[in-house]
């Protein structure tokens, strides 16, 4: 059996905040375990406050878990590394840098020579369909174009794993569907391992090979759903009866998780 590219092993995380004269612990994740194969595309859905973004940040090494561990190719993650790259919800672009210089930024930090990083950045800008916009600044771009700059920046680092935190939530519905198609095409070409957080059940099912459903308070995995829909995915996939079945099942699980979180005696 092939070893997992990414392993999340029994992750626990609690955040603490001052309340009057006391400190209250707020459990974010409780025993989360997940295995992702090389080249897989896994979506994570769950109600607000279930720890989806916290999980991504732990995988990226930005936050340390209280208990448990994350492994990439069997190596324990103890901080950010070049094998992982994050695409954020709100683009995360530097407004004073052009498209080209935003895409180059991570390569600059690595100390890559100017000519080499420029060549890589231009190649990835072309790959996301932004040729001709290399010298534009973020304020001159639409939301969808800014998000594609984020894709190009992540791809330029050539990570093994791409972590995506609701990357399409800040764009309109038409742009969102276009970006979904573009991301799936990039994934088909590169076969990067993707862990994709979203609030949209439809998006999660459409994009992924598996949909991991989480419940809140504290965050935990309810079910890992196999998405046995044909690829390549086009908008017509959404009309298939099987798409509706998977979507309905995921929605029932989400409702279950929300009910559990609001029952008397649930953790605060």
C-alpha cells in the first residue's frame, strides 16, 4: 500500500481567551485524523467555527497543535516549508507589487537569482491565463484575476501540497464557477496534492475526489465521503443524479453536526 503524501494524526487544538478575571479554553479541533494520497484533491466542509481554517494552518506549520502531528511523506511538520503552499481567501497580495513581483515574492525569499525566478513567474502567470497583466497592480485587477495571481504565486514555489482556504468566497458566482474550472484544469496538469476548504457543499462535491465533513465545537470529522463522479468535471456533472445524492448526503451530515453543536451540554 502506498504511503500517504499528507497524514493528519489525532490533532487537538484549544485556543484560550481572557474572560473577566479568568481564562477560558475554546476547543477548536478534537482528535482530527486524515490521510491524503499523492495527487489527490480533498475538500473539507463544515459549519463556521468547526476549525477548518485552523486545520489548514496546522498543516501549513503556521500553528502548532496541542496534541498529535502532521506528516508529509512521513516527515513530521514542525513549521512552514517549501513542500506546502497556501492560497488564502482574500488573495494576500502586496498592493505595492505588480502581478509579476507578487508571483516572484516567494522565490525572492528563497534567494533564487533574478533571471531564474522571472522565468518561473512568467511561466506560471501564463499558465493561469494572465499574460499581458504582468505589470498591473492588484487594484487594477478584478477579484477573479487577483485570485489567479494567488494561484500563480503558489505554483511558482512548486510545492507538493497546495492548501486552499475558501479561495473563491470573495468573488461573484459566475467568476467562482470559472475559477473552479480553471483550478481543476491546473490540477489535472500538475497533479498537485490539494486540501481545499470551502463552505459550499456544491463546490466541495464538484471539485474533489473526497469530501471530508466536519462538525463544530469541538471540530472533528463526521465522515469522509468518496466522490465517485467522472472526470474531467464539467458543469454537466451537477445534473447527474449521483451528484445530487452526494450533495444531499453531505448536507444531512452538516445538519447533524450543527445540531450536535447546539445541543444542551455541548462545549462552548
